[in-house]
C-alpha cells in the first residue's frame, strides 16, 4: 500500500476504483473505434457496458466526495459502504473480462484483426490488474 494513504484503506480503494472505472469506460470506446466493422450485437453490448461504467464511476466519485466532506473523524461510518461498492466494482470488472474473452472468441471482425486482438488482450490485463490490486488492498491490514 502506498505510504501516502497510511491507514486509509478505503480512500486507496476508492482512488483505484475511480481510475479503473474511468479506464474501463474509455476501453468500451477504444474497442468500438479500432474495430469499425464490429458486429452490431457486440457494439450494443459495449454501449451498455459504457453506460454501466459511467454510472459506477459516478457512484465512486460521489462516495469519495462524501467521505472527504465528512472529515477523517466520521470516515469509519462509510467503511461498509466502501466495501459494498468495491465488491460491486470487482464483480463488474470480472464480468467485463468475461465479456472481453467472449468477444475474442465469437467476433469474426476481431479475429481477423491482430491489432484488435492485441488491444483487447491488453484491456483484459488492465482490468485483471484492477481486480488484483483491489483484492490485495482489501486483504491487507
């Protein structure tokens, strides 16, 4: 854990979720942009993922701002809310990774584009990194 967070594990988790939910949102756009002939159903699903990531990112920002405004003395009140939100973020990212693997397996447009395959594999690794780092932070004491 970074020393700048000290014992503020909740703040660290929210910072990670803030960054990675924004990244995942951007990744939905990247995939649509690099594969212009992507199957319609996959494009629709990516747009739904984009909306979901924007909503989750907004929840992360809102909880972060609430905690900051409340001051350190009441931050412990929000620990349960942070844990619930982070659990949701991790589940969402896991489902996202599964969806990306499905794209790699079913999309003919992606299969014929080695750059798209490489980019999607990179996006998978990034979401897996978020899952790993958040789980590590959650497990640390």
